[in-house]
């Protein structure tokens, strides 16, 4: 159902929220290229001029939509950096929450991944600087602080650990339709279990305890 033409009562923050919500829906359904600013304005119930008042271009609006979706992980990152409770438990909770975010906002997750696969050379720098960079840097810094406090082993590259945490979740999201048909894979219908096992392997490794110092 589309919106109606706007009037002077649709202004400011309310208009911006409606534009973002409309753009998120349309971009997720059809992709960046297939969506016009006219369609976004109509769905949001505002004028095209109002859209351009808040966002200078379709690309700026698109990046704002993706950043808003990415920022849904910010509370989980903040909890990971909390001094309340055990760091290890916070790390497990972050892994679980990050995967849950990917699965809950499935269309946006697919939109981002499809865009990177098809336009990575163009989008990579934009996404790094305007969408994911701040959260990733925050995650790396929290892991680095965990090292300094003795919660994580010295010598581990915090950026590598952050990449493994995020990358393993992205792989699950992308591959679960294939993985669920493998007889030895029993976790595709239980993402919480997958996250718990991932955290356990990252925290304790794969070698037997008697070989850890070998």
C-alpha cells in the first residue's frame, strides 16, 4: 500500500523516518537500481522535494538505510564492551545477537550481500566508510581491550577475530539452505546452537587440552 501526497503536516523528523522506512522496504524488495525517488516519496506519503530535502541523492538515502540496519547491532556491541558480567559471556551473546539480526532483517541482509557481490569494487569503500566501519572499529577496540585485561590470549589480531565472528555468521546466513541438506549438519534450524558452538571453538580452539602448549 502506497502513501499519499504529503502536506505541511508531514515535516522534520517524522518525514525523515517515513522516507527511511519506505526506502528500506522498496530497496529490500527490488534493489537499488529498480527503485525511483518518486516511488519512495509516494510510499512515504511525502513529496519528492521533501525526500531531497532530507537526502541529497538516492545513493545517500540508500547508504542511510543500510547504516540504520547496521546500527541495530550497536546495542550488542555496547554490551560486549560492558564491565558488568563476564567478557566470555558477552562474546557469546554478541555472536548470537549478530546472527539473529542477520536472520531477522533477511531482505536487507541479502540486499547488502548481493550489492557487494555485484558491485564490490564500487561499493566496498562506501560501505566501509559509511555503513560498517564505525561498528567494526568499535568491535575491534573492545576485543583489543579484552586482550589488555587478560580476557583473550595475547598475540591474536583483534581485527582477525572480529572478521571470524562476523564472517561465520554471514556464511551461516548464506549457506544454510544447502547446509540443512547435509546429514551431518544438525544446527541449521538452531542458530542459537550454531552461535554457541562457534563461540566455544573460537574461545577454546580445536586442539586437545594436552596439546595446547605443545
